[in-house]
C-alpha cells in the first residue's frame, strides 16, 4: 500500500483529500505546518509527499529545500492557480511535479500514480539492465542511481528518469512529447515548462565532460539529443 504524506494547513481540504486517497487505497499521514511536515518527510516512511506552498512556520519552498538536502522522496507541489512563479521555483529546487489549486480529484490521483510509477522498478524501461555505462556515467536503473567518477549524483527520481531516457538513446532526437509521456507520465501541454525545468536541473547537476562538449543538445521546438 502506497504511503502519502500531505503537508497542508487547510483543514477542510485535508479531510476531503483524506477520504479521496483512502478510497483509492493509499495510506495518508497529515501535517499542517512546515516544521512538522519537514520532520515527517525526512523519516523515509512515505512514498510521496503532497506539499502546499503556503504553510505556517516554514513555507513549502523552504521545506523542499531542506528536504532535498537529505532525501529524494518524490514531491508534488500544490500551488496557487495562475502563479507561474511558484511552479518554476518549485521545480528548480527539486519538486517532481506541481498541481495548481483548485484541482480535479481525478487529475490529482493521475499525477500521484504517474510519479509513483516512475519512481518504482525501471526494469522494463531499462530492458532488464542492472547497469548502463555511457561515457563517464554509470547508471543503475533498479537502484535509480547515477555515478560519475565514483561520485553519486544527487538526482531526484524525475531527473534520474530523464537521464535514463536520454542515455538509452544516444545521438537520437527525442521529442518533448515523447519525453513528457515517458518521464512525467503526462502529455505535453502548451506553456508547460515542467520538462524544461527538470532538464535544466539535470544539466546543472551533471559535471562537465573531459572534452568540454555539452552532454545534451537542445533542438529548438523539437526536443533533445544526448551527445555521444
């Protein structure tokens, strides 16, 4: 049974989501302020965290920043509708996805299940490989770990999935639509910058190549190529 941590200070919303998530077979833990939510999220007992931006004591961004120093647990940010800045900031500091309020129940469940799917066993997408070597990178799909020169990269589950998808297809142009479906589990929508932000974060975490060539080439309006 999947375990969800909801960090949300709206009591009414907590009760509604509690009923919905339990009907869908999830086990729910609720915290209604930033400090207690951070403490609970760090204990490693949850499969995903639903994190509101506006929280008493410590806002959602600060919770996420501190959480990412110790944990790569998937995080779905709950943001204010129309507030693009919140979404961009959340993705920049390590959120796996975001959902603007008010949201449709079915959309929430779909986003949760998509995140859980891509953080679980990657055997099918990695053709059963235990290890994938790509230049100076070594990926372990089943453990969702990526190493460079014996150093473990601090990747979120989404960043690892994106890296895996790119490195499995070196030299091939992969469209944004395909990447969004494969990595984010959703169709690419107009003005949705989620994929671009995750790639930007991944690029920032990958060390420079010894030959100083870029690792990923952007083909404007089409997609990305992992350069081999």
